[in-house]
C-alpha cells in the first residue's frame, strides 16, 4: 500500500526546532556517483510518518548546522538504503561522520540470501508490494528549481524505509543474524571513510 506524502523543501538547512524522532530515514542526491567530482545537491529526511523534508543545496556552501547536528546525534538512528555512499558524500560536503546508522541494503543482503535483488525498487516490491518509479534518478539535481517529478522521486526514496526496516529486522532475528548485521552497520561509517580516502575499489580484507 502506497503512502500519502507531505513534502517540505528547505534551502540550505533544516528549520530550527524540527524533531524527526528517534529513527530518521535519510537519502541524498548528487550530480553523479563520484563525490570528489559530483557535489551534494539534496538531502531527504523522513520520520516515517508520510512527511518528507528536502534540504536543497544551491551553492558550494554547506552551512547546515541543524542538519549536521542531527547526523552526528548519537541518540538518533539514521536509516539509509546503501548507507555507504550517502555517509561518504555527506562527510565530504558537510564534514560530519553520520552515526549511528542502519542500512536496509546491508540488512537485505544478510537476511535475504535467497535472492540477488537488493535495490530499493526490489525491496519496495518484494517486501511491501509497491512499485516505485526510478526514472528521475539520472536527472540534473543541481538545477535551480527542482521539477515536481524530481521532488516526488526524492521523497519516495525515504518514504518506505521505516516499514522495510521492521520487516528486515524480523528476518534477521528469525535467522539469528541480527548481531552480524549490527556489526556491519557499526563499521559502515569507516567503510565510507575508506572510500573517500581512495580505497573504494579495493577489498582490504582480501589476501
């Protein structure tokens, strides 16, 4: 069942006093997939209640004290799909290591070993029975004004993560893999830092 959205767009930072609760779903949009070259354009956040907050960065200045405080808050769990990329790009542009985190992609890979399909689109379909549209994925996120289609796409990327987490947590517990997943989540910020330092294409654990 799809969820109705209430989307709010903010320029440069979250508003003062905004409380998104103890678990916040987060995603990013960039100009491309290389953080050194492709700047951070948008950060999407949701408390899982159907409301989505979009923080748009229009320039190369990333003064976002409210967002940075949230990312570093040890009492708030940050929920991602493929956290490795988002945590790395936000460290590069916002200067903050995001923690603690939970990654639905990692959770799916550990819990759902019967499939090789772990994309956000696949999880929405397999776990929730929802088809999401990914056509806006490769559009210009640095545009001065985002189109309604871009806004809807960006919001959808965080809208269902809380529901996915609940289902994946049940699977992890059932298969006795919850502690293993938690250890991976704890390491993910370090994996993102390795990416940013130049080890993105190298398996440092290989022989």
